[in-house]
C-alpha cells in the first residue's frame, strides 16, 4: 500500500466525479441569506460530520462511516481511494488599536464588506493506492493526521492601510481508513469491498460537560465522503444491480453513507460513497453557473433572492466568507438571458436540438438556428374543432366526460377528481403524437377564470369516460 499522488489517468477519471463530490463537500456550507448573523447559519454542517469518539458518545452524531459495495476486479487490479472532508478553521477578527497592537472585535466594517467571526472549511484529502490482493483477509489500515495550525491575514482599507487582521486557527484531527475485501461464492469473481473511515482524534469535552457541538466541530471530519476507483475491473450498482447480485447487494452494510456509481454515464469503474443519498452517475445540472451551497432552494429562486438583498446585507455576506462573496457577485452579474435558462429545462429534447446548457464565453447563450419541431405541421391541428374517439364515441370541445385518472400520473391531486364530471375545452396534440384533453371540472367556481386564462386540467383519452349529452 502506498499514499502517493494519483497517476494522471486516475486523476483524469476522478475529475468529473469531483464536481459532484464538491457539491457534497460544501452542501449547506453557508445558507441564504449568506450572512453569519442569520439564524440558519448558526448551526453549521449537517451532513457527514464524523465527530471525535468521546463526543460521539454524548450525542447522536457518529465517529465513523462504513461503506460496503460489490466489485469485479480483474487480475492484478489496483484500488485508488480518496477520502475528502472539510477541516474547520475558526476565524476571529481583530482591528488595529491606536498603539499599533491588535484587539479582537465582533465585527470590522470596511467599504465593501463587514468582517465577522466565522468557521471556514478547508478542504482536505487523504489519498491511498493499494493492490486489490492486499485487501483480502484482514485488509489494510491507513492512519492520517492533520496538525493544528494558525495563520494571519492582514485586512487593508481602500487606501491600502492595515486596519486589522484575520486570525485563523485549526485544531489537530486524526483518523484512519480501513479497507478489506472478501470473495463471494458464485460463478463470477465478485468481491465485497468494505471501506471504513473513522475519526480517531483524542479530543474530549471537559468533565463538567460545558462543551457543545460547536466546540467539537474543529476536531471533526466534516462532510466526509469517499471516491474509489479501479484501474481494471468494475463496480456493481447498489441501486440497480443485476438479478444474480441482488441478494449479495442486500447483504451489504452501509452506515451513515451510501455508494453510487460515479463519473461519466456508462462507466462502472468509479464509486462515490456519500452521506447524502444520490442516484447512480449523479451530475451537476448544466444550467447551474456556480455553487450556491443551499440545497433547500433551487438556483433560480436563490439567484433572485440574493440579487434582491440590500446593499448592507450584501456587505455582511461578502464579509462572512469568500464563498458567500462569490455567490453575491454571481447573482449581481447574471444576465437576464442566463437567469431565464434557470426557469426550466426539458433534457429529453437536447438530443434532438443538439443544444448545450453550458454558458461558455462569459454567459453566452447558444440557441439552435432552427426549431426542433416543424412549425408547418401545427397547421393541421385545431384544438377548437379537433375530436378524438373514446370508447367508440367522438369527443371534442363541449363534450362531457367522467374523469378516471390513471395511476401513472405523478400529480396525486388528480386522484381527488376520480368520478367527477367535466367538460372538454380543447383537444390538444403534443410533438410526440400523444393526445390530451383540456377540461374544466363541472361545479368548479373558478371554471370561467380557467377558460379566460387557458389554465385547464389535462387528461389523456383513456382517463375519461364519455357521458350522455343532456341535450
């Protein structure tokens, strides 16, 4: 077993997976409105926090993660493992006194930002490479440690004069990675890989119990997750395994983490084990222009809300953290046409249009030269007069039907309309050739408004039964 830098080909394979891993690493790092004073930013880091063993006994958080997955390594295969976590750095703010010395303050006002105390997260990586053969039996252990450190950064005003400084202190943390593998019975050369990451930091709260979670965080491994890559062989999906492997997958134990296939779709040589449950081959949405760190909202809403912050709120956010400052700058500089792209995307159409959702050349938006459908084909349809056969009867605008929504619909509210009578307002055809009936429900007091605004309910012909025309 060795712990060198990864080979270039391994680095290349990990590059795409790290985009998603970075999102895991900084999940909830700083929440909207991106100010340290906001109540939601006072309880930091909720995912993948491995606390010191002595602290874990006092709370519901854990000091380890346990990953198990199945792999089919080829003869002589090597496993590369990268443990990634944040190491909390406690930042204090000091200003220059008249005598030239420094004093600690709760905030320091500058023209463009307000600096306040804050816990920054420094990215840490533990890399190791081991032949798969060495993992059999008792496996291997790889201990690691990050020493305590302190550094200072001068704070300058607009004229370039030193008005204060930031002091960052990080505590010592230590841990261990345990890797082992066991061959499974069966016709295939399949192994169960076990990877355990454990915080072994000797820190303990004082005997009087005065310490709280905030005191334990500098000694914790925050947002911990694993990337594992085979140079020859493949992993099996834990969410959609082949039939013959389902029992073996069900027997795997995954505690405080979940492994998924990562990297480019179709590849099976890379796994991301994350404290946030993901699907196989997770990817960053191509419409996303940058990390916003707050998973409770979507990019469009966050961008609009962030741009609407007052100038004073933005000054405080910029002083909270460099990452928060980047979010403010991103929202302030986002062109309208780029913001429009955040409103929604139909990904299934991209194979037809060849359109890219990326924004190269300073947010340039690329659009196809021609539409992806034939506008002339629309001339053959008339929602006002088109009709469709349902149970041997012609149904069109004005027809009355009984609603019988199918279970395939994702909108559960449709089920409340089971058996209700409705009036067909239009017969619509989509670009895939499917037919949809736009209806208003009989007795709906808002039916006239729906007709005026064209906001109907939609059902397919096999979800309605024609009713006798009372006329």
